[in-house]
C-alpha cells in the first residue's frame, strides 16, 4: 500500500528515525500490524530519499512528546497559524520506523546513488547476500 503522510525525520538519532501518525482504524495501521516492514519515499524525482525498516507504535510518552514538538514546529497552517499535533486525534498512534536501509540520489541521476545500512538486521542481510 502506498499512502501520503506527514512525517518527521529525526536525523539526530543514531541510527536516524522516521516518525509518522495514523489512526488505529485505518488500512495503513492494520497493514503495519500484520507486516511491520515499510518503505517511505521522501523528496521528489530529482532528490530522492528511500527509507526501509520496521514500523512500531511509540509507547513512551517522552518520545511521543518529542515527536509532537517537532510536528508542531514543522506543520503550521499558513492561513490560521494553527500548529498540528500528534495528539489532535485521540485515535492516532505515533509510529517510529527503525531504519534498516536508506538510499539517496540527487538531480534525477541514479549515478549518484548512495546507500546506508543500519543495525544488526542490515549487517546480517549483507553477510548473507
């Protein structure tokens, strides 16, 4: 399933993490509950960033609050000035994607392809490849 989403990229963590929200009742949430492997395509066709990893519901209140602060800063309605919050909809869960792999290229040129692997799962995959 492919779906647009609002997200926060936390590049300060090692490895970096991607966060997003979705309501528990959505097809997206049900799909992730069944199979947690996800892939996100950020950017556009010229500057590409593809992230692959496992999505998990964030249960730690401190981590959710940190994501909320980033969302509030990132997503501001240009007309009303209202700030989006991960707590706006009580039916939403915050998800964290624990990255296995990131792939990037720039200016529509796959020749600049760069790939990063993170964590034990990535090392096991490369060893067995």
